[in-house]
C-alpha cells in the first residue's frame, strides 16, 4: 500500500489517471461482450472491472483525498463529494455483483449498461474537478480564498 506523504501531487495524479485509462479499456472490453452477447465473457469481464474499480476507489481515498483536503479551501467539499459518490458506487456494485452471481442476463445487461455510463461520467467529472494539472501541482502552496489566509 502506498504511503500518502511520499507521493507528490503529480505522481498521485498520474497513478489515478492510469487507473482511469485502465478502467476505460475494461469498459470497452465489456462493450464488445455486450454486443457479441457472450454472457460468460461479459460476466467475467464485468467482475474483473468491478474488482479493479474497488481497488481504484480505495486508492483515491488513501492517496488522493488527503492531498485534495489540503490543496485549497474547496478541498473539504471535494473530498466529501468523493466519499458520497464512492458510498453510492459501492452500493451499486453490491447489487451488480449479486446479479452477476445469479447470472440472469435480462437483469445483468441493463445494470451493467447503467454502471458503465455512470462510470464514464464519474471519471470525466473527477478529471475536471479533482485531477487537473493546475490543481495537483507539486509546488503546493495552500492558500485560502481570502487574501493572506493560509492554512
Ligand atoms: Fe472516485
Ligand atoms: Fe476515479
């Protein structure tokens, strides 16, 4: 497990963006299986994506959240939003995994499709709001919104 304080913001950004790239590749793979209607491959690929995704959100909480928290006066809001979103995603995953186990494609397909479109949206918005290079700079000077106010 990474130790929070040893990673620079740019390295954290790179790690999380690499996870997102990996997730997008996995989602593309799932789309292929949705089209080809190969249910065993779809279930396997979805389970792998979910396993990776759970590690990804843990990583965001362990290495990204502490840096976001300190980065500017919106840090707390960003971190709260992230945690709420992750709580929601963990619930959705529980439902998805239980349906994968039951193997009923009529239920699996719409749930996978919904999870995928939510995940694309989630990654886009994280990249805009929490992972921009302007935000995660290595020369971290934490300045509040009011002039002269430093944390
Ligand atoms: Fe996230
Ligand atoms: Fe993410």
